[in-house]
C-alpha cells in the first residue's frame, strides 16, 4: 500500500469489503514508542444495525477495527469483515 498522510484520512468513509458502509474514520490508535498503527476508530453509521458488525467497540460506542484488516484506501477505507 502506498504512503498516505493521516490528514487525508480524517473523516473518510469506512466500508466493509462486502460493500456495507460502516461509518466515518474518527481516529487511529498507535504505539508511540514504535510508531506501529493498531486500530481504526470508526464512528458508526446511524443506520447500521448493531448485529451486522462483529468489531469490538470502545467505551464511546465506536468500532475498533485492527489496521491489519485494511484492504484498500481510495475514496473509501475498505476493511475485511
């Protein structure tokens, strides 16, 4: 995957590889000492039924999607479900 600036990801739509719109990217977590990225924090789409998504949620109800599940970053961030 090519390099992408974090500022270009803010507010980008996140979609499952099956075409399900999951929500908007809220933040990305990382290990400060190593710089390794951990999770995408995604604000869920309001119309997305909770039972459709198997990702963990943080204390604010946002999805925690491991960066390892990212398949593509273009118009959407596409993640493996």
